[in-house]
C-alpha cells in the first residue's frame, strides 16, 4: 500500500469496484482523528472545534491536558487497498453527547476499530457497548501514548472483557507503519468473519 499523499486528483479510479465503510471509534481524546489523518491518502475531512469553558466538567481532561479541540461530527479519510477495493474511514466522536450521531454514521459500516488508551481503559466500555448494540464487528487497538502504562495482552483482554476471537493489537496513531498494521489486523478479521465476500 502506498500511503503517499495523493495528487490533486481525489476522484476514485474507474477500476474501483468495491468501497468498504469502516469506523474508527474510541473514547474522547484517544487518537481517532490522528489515526484517520495518518492513514488517509487524501486530505482528510475533520470537523474539529475549539474547546471552550462550556465544556468544563463535561470532558475529562485529566490525562490530556494539552487538548484544545475536539471532533464534533466526524473525521473522514480514504485508503486504497487494491485497484478495485477502497476503504472509507469514518472517525466517530467518543463523548456521550454525540451518541445520537452514531446511527447515521454507523449505517452501512462493515465494522469498527476501537482505539483505547491504557490510562483510561474504563472509558472504552460505553463505546464497545454501542458497537455491540448495533451488532457491529470490532477489533481493538491500544494507542501507545508516551508515558502511558504498558500491560500484557492477556491483562488487557481481561480488563476490556474481550471475546477470544476479538483481535487486540497496539499502534501509535501518529506512525503510518504502526497504524497500517492495526488496520490490516482489523481488515483480516473482517475478511475471516464476514459472510459476504469483500
């Protein structure tokens, strides 16, 4: 896969026969926008807004004190896997107040990659519950923040209450190679479990 930024031409080539919609989800400030930006071959769409005092006491900034903006609708990026197959990545806001957006954004998605932060694992449960309610397949990627505690995969699986078949991997959402590995693990899982051929 060549993730070099595309030229000015952002249109799909005529060889593309299949597009697949995937969600990138997780709690507030877990790195969803960064992940989509890192992998997108086109200039990604972001709906970021500056955080104001109105959000004081609503968004937990304890572990993310430098955060100044937040996604208020979605992020969007594109990844070409083959001449005939393109992935559309939709980053979904993680705060509970944006839950009403989920039904529209999740419509038609094949599955979701859940990003988690080991400093705030408990904040991932609501997001995984939303996916399970919608019966969407998902994989989990631990976004490795600088200075965040590290745990064995078995401990993480138990803490997140993951089924044995649910993929668990790690990534640095800022790093293209690392993020690509997490995306590949997720896509391979979808290929193995999805009933329709992709």
